[in-house]
C-alpha cells in the first residue's frame, strides 16, 4: 500500500536551515505529485507547494517562496523540503502528502505522519 | 487568495445524532472542495473529495454536498470515533486554502 515516511523531529537555531524528507513506497513515485503543508499545533493547515517528480517542476504558495524549496530524488523515491532562514514563526509540524489520482480526480489521498520543527536558541 | 470560513468552530453532539458542518468560500470554487478529519497528533485523513465523493474506506455515514461558495459535511449518525477536528480545503485555485476547522466533541 501507499506509504509516506517522514524524517524525525528537528530542533534548530534561528537563522539556520533544515531539510525534511518524505520517503515513499507502494506506488510509482517518478510520475507523481507531492504536496507539502504546515500546521502550527492547535491551528489550521497551510499549503506550502507542490512538486512533480517527473521533471521537478514546482508550484509554491507565494507566502512560502524564498522560505521553502521542494526537490525530489527519484532514485530513492524521496521528496525533500528545505526550509531556510528559520525563525520562531517556522516552528510547526510539516506534512507531505501525495497528490494522486482517485477515480477521475486528483486528491491528497496519502499523508506522511508529520515532522515537527522547533526553532529555538 | 480564497478565504474559507468554517462553522461552527466548535460542536458538541451526542452519539447517534445527525451532525452538519459548514464551509463557505469567499468566491465560487466550482466544487473543488475536500473534507479532512484530523485526530489529535495525527495527519489529516481524506474523507470526501470534490464535494461529494466518499474516499475509499470511509464509512457511509459521512457525506458531502454543496456548490458555488457553500459546502456541507454531514455525519448521519455520530459515532465515538468521529471525535476530531474537521477541515475543508479548496483546490479550485492556487494557493490552496483550508478552513479554520470545526472541533467536534461528544456531549
């Protein structure tokens, strides 16, 4: 079955960068889309952006341009998200989710378990 | 950006009760509306996609409806395992945006 396994919790200092991973299995990664999301605990969810593993093409929420960079490694079926110049406002749980085809539609039908990022000195 | 407003923010209901959650978009989203259930400490789980399509494995007590700017998630008979926060998501245009959520608890 489709599985998305995210990397573990991160504690990072302000100004630093962090790279989160999302390792997939159970489907053809190289022709799929992956979306990333941010959720501050107790709050709603924000869409960060999406990447197509076939050619690395990306689309970002304007709010996260310059903050997040999405990449993929098709040889390991893994998606990555780099977060740069971290501040306390970046402390959140980050989710990856497959944007896959269900019947005639594309939806986020499988999610990673989430990765907590805490930015603190 | 399209603003999504969910109501109520908090709902307390009894087991077996019919529950209706609402989601209103700031503009027409052409039925590109999904519903997610999120339990504490877990990832969101897709319930309904494109307004009224029940995702695989989701109990039939969940249903969705709506059009234009107004959408509804209905639980026909509330079960204890339905305690969670429910989010709507519009995918009509980028950036995709979520509602603020409805927290559903048992009375």
